């Protein structure tokens, strides 16, 4: 018995236990029973094991996985067809626009959360650099210069209108 066969026997034991637990709980154990039979077949026969592994590799590789994702996405979108048809048949276009706007706002808030968090981290880093800037920390307050007295204005009586003859 090599490692691969031991792994398939372990998988068959786990799925068999799952099948017995499901049957004891009164629920259907068909899927787990089918997995148990398939795992036992893979543990006992190399041909079955090779065929199952080839199928799994195809299913979880490029084209098979793409087909599965497209079918799942289509099923998700098909769930909205009833709501959209009901809103359009009712003629309430404003309600349709409100639903689309609400979904768009929820999606935008979900997308902007990580961007806002990354921006907050950057702002904190810049603020920490500015606070710890050596030139700012080492600079002392300037000394206050004494006020120089200005010479008094000339006492000619006319002030700013010097040279003008005013009557």
C-alpha cells in the first residue's frame, strides 16, 4: 500500500463517517455515500483513480472552471430577472432607478473602504514623518527684536501737503 492508496482510503473513511452521521441525523446521505463509493473505487483500482483525477483536473483547470463560473454567474443574475420584470411591468421606473442607485452606492462603499484605509495609513505615515522631522524639533523660538524708534514727523504745520499753496 503506497501513500496515494492510503490517502484514498482515508478519504473513503471520512466520507463514510459523514454518510453515517447524515443518516443518523435523518438527512440524506446520498452525496456522501456516493463519495465513499468513488473513493473506495479510486483506492482499489488504478484505472478508476486515473479517470477520476483526469476529470477533476479538467473541471478545475482553465476551460472547465471558466464554464462553471459562467453558469454560476448566470444563475445569480437570473435571480434578479423577476424583480426587474416586476418593476418594469409595474411602470414604476423611478423605483427601478432607486434600486439601481442603492445597489451602486452599496458597491461603491464596498470598493472605497480599502482605498480609504490605505489613504489613512499614508496620511498617518506622512504626519509621523513631519512630527519627527529633525529640523522642526531642533528649531528654537526666535528672539524678539527690540522696536527701533522712528524719527518724529517734521513740524512744518502742513504735513503731507508740503509745497502746495492751499487757501
